[in-house]
């Protein structure tokens, strides 16, 4: 089950998609999308400019401080007659519309003054508050003067929420009401201002928001309709479409810096001081005025509170912001035709349905950095790039929440699955290969990941076979514990030498050892490594002999055969058991060489291929003497076999090993060319020099064997086509 990639591919694709659809169903995906949109406004804002037609008159901290002691204004909230000079000042200098983001709902002694100015200045618009209250069954009619403020509308009721109560200005102000608008606001569930309504229904009539009322005269608004996806403003110049979401309009926020510096905002204090200066004739030069009244000409003027003490603060993607800013932003959006088109969340869900299986496929069924990281990463970056570019340059919100959720569930899960299963395989593989490889080689293999064991490969390699002479016969007369002790100690020391030369232990065959080089790691000097290993084994055996003599244990002799050639390496076996091994004709030849060491009475023989490989590897420390030209059993083509000579100091000679090997090879050359007497004389010179005899009992067997052959051929010459080879009839 754990290794079935198809099953886990299906699980790791279906589960993230099911999670996404679940989150989509309970609204969590929408909330996440909103948070992502807030980040877009903070980092990838389209950068539109705020409308020059809108002016904000702020009741700011400065206004509250300076006017707090004035008998006309007093402490906040100000007396209503305090606004009369401001309204007259705005009308005097040509304001197109003056709208209050301040409510005058309670009765007040100053209502008469406010009512009088409303009758004189028809461009004023007062705030209404629409509410949804429980337990209200009957909707009382609104005063006629208020009903006249409704906007003609055609479309479904979903353009507005269901309101059953309207709070409007005090009675005296209402009697001369020049205009009215709603300041009702509903934040999202998390309290952030992202959407608003432009129409508010009470009974069968629809009333405008402050923003819509503010721009109505400027754009020549005649009526409004709704087609289910857009709010359509019918104006004298044609239609303006505002994208909606369930009837609500998105705030298309301007950059934070634009709201602070590009919005035309003025403290009411500066207007009051300017009006006083003008009324009293104190200023002859207009440039000395604190506020240039011409800035109001033909402008939409919104009066609102921005001081913290007024508590009119809303939460936005940028943090806290005065509520009057939100009305101004919506009004500017309409004037500049700057709206955010929001695509359906199904775009993100469809992208997830298409791309998540593809990403999982690359992670689970491919190998390497490109398939598992780069391609899925490119998919993620592509979706994010489309979303960012569409938002910043096309005023379009492409949903990504569904894709991101599914991606960040599916991708890490797939990576974790592959890491776990591959880690399991690596641990299993490492445990198995530790039986074959030295720790250094094994670590290198694990780091490089070069082993293609199960696939197998054909390559040039060197193989070694070793065997203990007559160990089975010898062990029959020994105590079993002694046999096991000697064999274990012998094998441990021999394998240690193999691992020192970074060889691969193939297997134990009773008391025999099989090892090879140039796999799993490439080793350009594999032949030299193998021969050094053979000599090292013989040296270790001689050291074991020194100790075994003291213990009274029998002394062992071993044979070593080494051959180099093309072989097949890989995990070979059945489903139940696999061995990392080598096979091929050249492997068999290595085994034959070990067998004929007994024939020649030597401890180690290497093939001509191994000897030439060492020469190609420029090995200067491993001289070899040519023993014979032999056709092993099962082979018709003869090969030269050599005995590597140990390093200087391991065996004493009157001359060094290189000179000795050259002289011995010269003797064989005489033999091969039928110069029997020359060959016999040179071979006998080796026997006469006792210092050159190897450390084995009796005369050097290869030397005496070749003398015997020469004597025999002198009496019975070989045929004319004789090539100097000897044909083996046994293994």
C-alpha cells in the first residue's frame, strides 16, 4: 500500500480538492480570499489617482482644539448653528454639492437655523440611517419630503438589504430638507471595510448612499438598474456599469500614500478663519488666506469627522481610517470609472482541479529537481503572476485562495510522501548495501544517488575470487569452535582489506570471497585497487600466521584470482531475495584464475587484461612476473597470467621486484620462442639465488615447472604452430 504510487497519487489529489470544496462551502475560502486581496492592495495597488472633483472638510483634532472654547461651537458634538456659516461659505464660492457625514437626528434648539439654511441652499444633503430591526411587522410611511429623495430604480431587490427602519433628521430640518443620503455601513464579518451598498430600500423606494448622492448631479444621474452582476447608472451621457457582488460594490482602494497626500482634505478651522478674515475685510491679498475659497468652486464637498474623539473610525486593508474617507473613495471610484471586477471563485477551483493533479504527478512519478520542484513551483508562480498582473494592470481580481489552499496541502504532502517512501527505500538499500560496500563508498553512493542497481548496467570492471586451500579437509580434524573462530577472523581481516581499497563485497562462498571494483562508484584505477587488495590480503594472512602460531592453530594458504573485463552489474535474483552482484563470462574467468593458482603453486594470479589495465592506470608500484600463457578450461583463446609481486620490504630479494619481474619475463620470452637452453639457464639462476625465493616451502614452483617444461620440449618439441600456450584441463 505505501509503495503504491497510483493509490497515493489519487489520495493526495482528492483529499486537498475535497478540503477546498469544503472550505468553499462554509465560506472560509471567501474569507481567505479577502485577506489575500488586502495584501494585494498593500503591495500591488493599481495606483489610481483620487478624483480632483471631491473636497473633504474635516473636523479634525485641530478643529476640536481650537473651537472647543468658542461659544458658537463648544465641545463636540458642535451646536448645529455652527455649521450654518460653513454651508453659506461653500455655496457662496460655488460648491456643486455639500453632503454631511454627520447626523442630526435628535431635536435641538439650533434646528431652526439649520432648517433656514437648508431652504436657502438646495445643494445640501443630510444623512439618513437605515436599520434592520427585529420584531418590526409594520413599515410606517416616510414623510413625503423624504420620499422625494428616492432614486428611480429597476431591477431585483438583491441590490439592497432589507431595511425596516429609517432614522432621519430632526423635524425642523426635515421640513426644508434639500437632499438626503444614507450613511449606513456594513463591514465584512472580520470588521474590515471591503464592500458597500449604493442603494437602500425602504418599502418600495430606493435611497442613494452618500457616495452616489455626491456624484449624481456631476454625472447627470437619471435612474439606476441592476442586471444581476452590475449596477447600471443611467446618466444624461449614457450608462455607467459598476461591478457588484450580490448587489454590493467593492471599495477600489487608492494607494495609502494617495489617500494621505492626493485627497483634497482641509481642516474646517482653516475655512472658518478664512471666512472671518473675508467677512471683516482683514485680508486684501487672497494669497494670505489660510484657505483658498476658489478650491470649492464646482466641487463635491463632504463634511465629516476625522478626529479620533469623534469615534468615526473604520477598519480597512490599510488599518484604521476615518469613515468619511470611505464615502469619498466610493464617490471617486464612480467619477473616475475605477472599479474592481471580481471573477468567480470557480476560476481558482478549476485551476486547482487542472493543476494540482499535474503537480502531484510530477512530484510522485518523476525524478530530479525539475520535475519535483521547478515545474510545480512554476505552476504556483504562474497563478500568482496572473493574479497580481490582473489586479495591478487590469483592475481585475482573479481568485487564488482555492488554488493556494489545495497546492499548499497537496504539494508538501506529495513531497513528504516521496521523502518518506524514498527514505524508507534508502534506509533499506543502505542496510543491504552495507554488507557489500565500505562505509566511505556507501556514504558516497547515498550522497550521489548514482546506483542503478535494479536496472543493471554493463561496464568494464575488475573481479576478485579468493579461496582457502583445502580448508574443508583441514576443518574436519578441528574443534568446531576453533573452525568458526579462525574463519571469522580470517574473513573479517580479508573484507577489511577489500573495504580499505573501496571494493564491493559480492558474497561469501563458504570460506571463499568474491569482490569487485568500479561499481557502484566509478573507479578509474579499479584494476590497481584490486591487485593492491590481493597483496594486502596476503600480507594480512602472514600477520595472522604469526599469532596463530602462538595459539597452536593451523596455518592457512589462500589463492587469489583477479580479472578485468566487461561485466553486468545490478541487483539480480528473485522477488524474495536479490543480490547486488556481477555476472558474465569475464566473471567466470576470474574464478578460473583463482583455481589455477594451485596448478602453479602461487598465491595470486591476475589476467593479462588486468595487467594491461594497471599499465594504463600508470601503476608504478605493482611489478608482476609473467607466469604462463594459458587457455583455462572452457576457453580456446589463451591469456597471459601474471603474479603480482608484493611491495618492497614485504618479501626480501637480492634485487628489487621490478628487476626481478623483468628478468623472469625475459626467461618466459626465451621459453615462448623455443630457446630452451636460454630459458632453462635463466630459470635456474633464480633457484640458485636463495634470496630470491618466495616465502613458501620448497623451491619456487613456477620456476621449477617452467624448467620441467623446457626439458620436456627439448626432448619432444612442440608443433611448428605452437604459440607458447598451455591448455588447462581442470578448473
